[in-house]
């Protein structure tokens, strides 16, 4: 394991410098260029293009994406709430703009998500939908039509889909009950149908189950539920290729040693990943960032700890050859979803992305860079 105190004391990532090894030239060209030397890809999520958000319409943000990313995924613009305002209408304007801007820049695209299986994030019309007397058939038709319509519109421009997102309840590991599952007599028929419909509509694409089970304490029931779901997919012949590991990792309580925390968390997390890959599934890091609410306000200390925690996590993830794609959930703290969804108790700006709110690289950038450089090359 890398001596992270030495690395961070040397200012890793405060300025983007050469690595002093064979990938040095690629590192100077950005994270994706470095990742590519190891058979990996690095990317980010994107908002719909505007000049004042985390999108390719913002020149400063776009410059970071062009420097560091080889792939992209919509942050919100492909979710049902965005593209399905009613049962009989689609609105693809925002997602079309993301796709067009990304393709012009040569970015490889992922789709997120064909089904977020959680009533809380369904559009209101779907939660209240009247499925009539033939509930199951109506629900099946609605879901299949949605997936077929979306996949047909984008064709081969999207090479990987988060087909199903967050179907497991972290409280007890059970499958969530939703309007669709209640109409179809259970969650498993819904999830299986989503994957079969995705394979029929996009036979070229990688099909991913995506969830936020994580390596911190308190996630065991969530992990167990995901393992049961993956085993069920395998047993039933459901066409699932990979587990999307969202990777919204975090330090939620004060700690005197990030290094000891990493050492403590790693064995159970490896055990989980070993079981996933042992079933034959690939891995995708789909939404990486670091939640820093348990770390001190002092920026220098907080940045060091965020970088050390991220490096420990990424070293574990990248040790699996089944992992080839790493996507951050944003590039700069200026547009991090955590600022609104999970603000720090002290009101300070979260610092969980590679660049700060002024678009300057932080120690986290160096940690990501060094983890990519240390990864075993994929064949």
C-alpha cells in the first residue's frame, strides 16, 4: 500500500504534475488519458447545457471535461422525472442536448437510468397511475414501451445503461415496493422485465444494476440484499452484465486516522466484491465522490483526509480487473449535488470532487491520478 502520508505531504494533486514514470505524459494530459494507459476510462456526469451549471455549455466546466474525461453520463436528464412528464408524452430536449454535446467532443456515453425503482423518485403520474383491470399486462406494456422508446432514440450512441437503479431497501435488504411492483405482483418480475426489454432494445449495450451499497459501517444489510438480487438474476437468467457501484463514499464521524479507517473497512468490502465478481459480474464505478461531513472544517486537513480516504477506496476497486470504467459524480465542487442534498452541519462547502469551486485541482485529483497510475493494466 502506498504511504499516503508521504504522498499527501508532498502536495499530491495541489498542482497537476508529472508522475515520473511511464504514464507521466498521459497524466499531464488528464485523468482519462492516464486511465487509458491502463485499459481504463474516466468520466463524469453532465447536466443539460447551460453557461452556469455543470455542463458542456459552461466553458470552464467543459474545459475540465475535455481535459480529464473520456466518457459521460447524464446526471438527471434521462430519469423518468425528466423525460416522461406524463404517461403519453416524452420530453427528450435536455438529454438530446447532452448527447449531442458529448458526441461532438468524442465522449463515450452511459445511460442513467432506464428504471429508478423507487416510488420516491417516480414521476407523480406513475405513482398514481390507474393500471385498470389487467394490472400486470398494463404495467408490463408501460415499462417495455418506455425502455424501447428511449433505447431506440439513442441507438449505439449509448454503450452502457444503468438499467435498474436502487431497487434494494438499505434498511433491511428487501426489494422496494413500487407502483410497478404492486401492479405486477412483486419486484422481481419488474426488474427482470426491465433487463430483458433493455437487451431486446439495445443488444449492443452493457446492462448494469446500479446501487449505493458502500464500504462504510452500517451497509451490511444493503450489501446482502444486493447479493441476493444478483444471485437471483443469475439463477433466472436475467441479462445483467455488471454491478454499478455508485461510490458516494464518506467519512461521517470524526476520526484520528484515515489510514486506520481504510484498513478496517477494506476486508468486508473486499468480501462483498469477491462475491459479486465470483458470480461472473463486472464492476463499474458509476457515481464517485467523497462526502466529508465528518471531517474538520479546516480545508488543508479536510482535503488531505478526503484524498487519503479516496485513494484507499480506489486502490481496492481498481485491484479488480473486472472494473474498467470510473465515473465521478461531477468534476468541481461548485456544482456538486452534495451541496444541496447533504450539506455539511457547519455550512462549509463540501469538497468531495477533484476540483474546488474555483476550478482548481485539489489533493483528491492527485489521489485519483495516482490510483489510476498504480492500477494493473487491463488486457
